[in-house]
């Protein structure tokens, strides 16, 4: 009787894959759905002020759903899978350095609304996989900017102007890996790069999980 009850509870409470809805593996993203994520080319997507910007994949299908679930639908467990995807791409670049991982910061008002910064969760998981150190204190967002997706490049740059401040005292004296979810025009990375370089911090690369 106990075995039957235990099996029934396992069936009821097994996690379903957020993507296909199946509960075979009792995980948020089953191996089949994860394997459907495709890498982009293993070279810089663009270069901004001498800094290489890499994007791991295209913002479509499962990668799009992964990002949106984590970012907008409180599916915080998905941070592991996005970090894994980004780390596996990063490994293939063959960059042999120890980095401090700096996620794009959210303004405190946005954090209060969402309850977490999804890229901080990704940074934590990325560092567990890579052995790198995350740094959430180096850059702060002091301007509550508008959502970027509806803005032109010119509007994005105006929106982000003076949005970030760097606390050089929090620099871990390691090369910086800036990470974000989506890199459309590169304006967010560009503004962060500018803020860092003003403080004399120049050893930087950027990694976004996707490119529309």
C-alpha cells in the first residue's frame, strides 16, 4: 500500500518539462528540448569600441521560450539551463582566462516588480559551471530606463545614457565577462562598456544568450 501511495505521489508531483509538457525526467527542461537549442557561429557577432560581443544562439523556438519564461513568467529554475547553454557556447570559444562575471543590472524598481534579476541567477549558475566569480556590485543601474524592445537604436542610446555607474572599489581585478539575455543593437553593452572604460577598466568581453 505504501509503495502504491508513493508511486501515486511521484506521478502527481513530478515536474513537467516547461517546453513539451512531458514529465518523463521530472525536470523543467528535458534533454530532448534542451538538445533542440542551436548555437550561433563561434565568432564575435559584433565589436563595440574594441570589445568583442558574442551571441550564443538565435532568439527563436525553445531559446525564446526559455528566456521569456525566466524573464517574465517567474520560472527561475530555467536559469540553470540558460547558463548551461551559454557556458557550453563559451567553452567552444577557447578563451583561457579567469573572469569576473558581471550581469546587466536592473534598476531597483524593476527588481522589486520582478522579484529577482534573472541574469544574476544565470550568472550564479554560469559561475558554478565555469569556476568563475560573479560580481554584482561593480556596476549599478541608476536610471529606471524604458523597455528597449520598441525603441530605435537612437532612442535606445538616449534611453540608456548615464544609466550605469561603476564602483571601481568593487573591481575584483579580473577580466570582465558582461552577460545579458538578448543583444539586439548592442546599445546596453555599449553603455556599460563606456561606463567601465571611463574608470580605466578595459579588459572586457560580452556574451548574450541570443540575437533576434
